[in-house]
């Protein structure tokens, strides 16, 4: 166990201590009555829009977030510079040519290369998993467009086809890779997301197609039909671009160099509006600390909100923040991120074996009235992972996630999907957990 984790256990809230209930209720009441966070999220979605790393829209969102933190009268509002990757989608399309001509619903995967000018026309080979691909071997894969029709089981298990599928197919001579969108439900809406190339395999274009189209092509193959597709993509990388994390805080009244950080990521994919992923998390965290300020609450330790950049296709914002905080000589007591959409909150997760699990459950009990009092096993979130690697306890806000993966990384991730009361309860949960961890004796 790292010394920082030991320090945290030493100051943790004693089991059974409930003297924060009155303060928790004030924070919950204020969050449930406020429209400020919702109004900010609506502006972010409707007036700024999607915010992929390297885009002007992301820089606009950073500047606007600085102004919003200033208007909440937070302390030490500033940006932490981050150099981010810059990937451009360009024009793209996929068309079925055989056994009939019809367009396919597709989105290129983030980080993919382009097709040759004029596109690629090739037969499609559909597989359900990597084992099927390997058993077919190079003789049957070479020259084909490989389609992974892998049904959604859970995100971590299924996303591997999106992330590594292209290189696995290229290793056997495929000319392009398609993946069934990583979602349990679909209305012909493809889901984008990041993919990675290995250093040793040929790079081939990679895209996602809708669930319905993946099932359709798979069934055609099963009935003995030849399946041919024309794929065109202009995707390419530009030089790295300038971006920034945004932060503001309420300085601790007794221990200002000890910090509890809450936040979400301000970037999104270049489709939809990034409403649930993760405008809602960023604005709920900002709402949480704004409510503390409005109520005149100043915890013993510093409570800080950070809107991280480049979570979607690089994770550089989380790394930059950890490096910045380390240079300040700060002790992070806890890190809390909301990056699972703004549906009804059920509580928070902590990694298995975390030494403060029992204490976290005691704090979470303060949220029982909004049914957000559970502490479950989990791995936090991506932007706080660098802090967690340093021994900082990392919490991920958990919601019911009934519909999150329906519009995750799609054109349908728009503000109209946000349910106001559910968003307010997420903000309330972030406020209570963040404040109590920062104020506990």
C-alpha cells in the first residue's frame, strides 16, 4: 500500500458517524431545486456542440468553462495546458454491392486511417469472435473486409473488437475492418469510438456499422450469399493541437494542500452533442461545487472541480492533471469522476480491496433519500486513473445505465436525452460525496 493510501485511512470517517446528514440534506435540496447545471449543459450541447480533441469547438468549450467557473466565484480558476491528438473524420460511406445495392449505416472509428482514394471494394467475411477469425486463417481472410458481428455482452468484453479488431484482421491479410456497434440496442445508429493499431501490423481502415446491418450481412453469409461492400473513408491525423484541462476550487479552510477532486471530461466524439458522454458529468460536477459555494460551505480540505480534456481518444488530460498536481506538492485524498451518463444514480464504485470501502459506505448512506447510497465494485473512471495509480482512492459515479449505451458515441447523444430530475440527483450525489470526503475530521 502506498503512503498516500495509508494517510487517507488515517483520516477517514469513522463507521457510524452521521453528523453530516443535515449538511448532506442541504446539498441535496439545493441540487434538486437548481436549474443552473441543466442550463449550462444545454448551452454546451446546443451552442457549442460536439467537442473532439483538436477541434475549435473543444477550445470554445474550454474558454466557456473558465467563464462558468468564474461566474460561480470559485477560487484559483485556471487552465492546465494539454497537447492533444487531432484526428479528422472527413467524408465517409459504406455501400453494399452484392447481393443488392444499398447504403450501410457506418461511422469511422477514431484513429483509423483512410481508404485509398476511390475507396476499397472487397468481399466481406463475417466472424462472431477472434477464435473464428484465427481458425479461418490467412488463406480465407486475405483480401477481405472482416466484419466482427460480436453481440454486446458488457462493454469491457465487447469493446475489444472495436479497439483491436483492425490489427487482428490485418495480421491475416484483411484490407479493412468493420465492427458491429458496441451497444445492446440500436435503431440503425452506428457507434464510433477509439481504436488502436499495433506497431507491427499493417494499418487498415476501420469503421463501425449499425447492429442491424451487421446482423443482416452475417445472415446473408450464413445463407451462402456472396457479400461485397464498397468502403470510402477520408480519415486522417493532423499535427497535435493545443487544449487544456479547466479547474476551479473552494480552498480548504484548514488543510488547503489536501485535495478532493471531482469532475468529468469536457471533450466528446465528433458526432451528436456529447450530452451524456460526458457533458453531463462535467456540468454535474461543476454544479456540485457551485452549490457548495452558494451555500457558503468551505470544507477542511480543498474541494476542486476539474473538467478533463481528451478522455475519448488519448487520455492526455488525466495524465497532465496528475503531473500538474504532483508538481504542486499536493495530497489527493480522493478523486471522483462522473462518466456514465446522467441517468438515475445508484451510488459510487471503488476498486476491489480498497482500504476505505467501509468508510465510503458510511458516507454513501447520506444519499439514501435519493437512492444513491450503494458502494459497488468497480474501477473508477479513465481521467482519474493516473491518480489512482498513485494510490489515490478513485470513485466512479454509477447510474442505472438503462439507456446509456443506446446512444453512447452516436449522433443520438443529444441534450433531449437528459432527464432533468436524474441529472439533478447526479449532481447531488457528487456534491455530498465530494464535500464530506473533503470535510471529514
